[in-house]
C-alpha cells in the first residue's frame, strides 16, 4: 500500500499540540487594521482552538501529524 499524502495547505495553517489539540490563527488580522482597536488586534494575535468536528477532519488530512 502506498504512503499517505499530507495535505500541505492544512499542514501550513494548523499546529498540533502535544496533547493532540489543534491550534489555528484567528481571522481578521491581515489587512484593514487601522480601524480596529489595539485591544482587538492583540486578541487576534493569540491562537484559537479548533472545534471537535473540524479536529477530526484535520487529523484525517494529516496522517503523520
């Protein structure tokens, strides 16, 4: 049986912690930042956890992650 391929786009966008949870970047931090308050931009810097449903799909696309 051939090796399973990792989805490269998923690998670049998500990080798996040692405990198996998946972190993602928050949306809204790339442009149009002048109209957003600094508190909001600071909150957007922090990573968010992925929901259980999405976690299962992402882990399927990262066979060796």
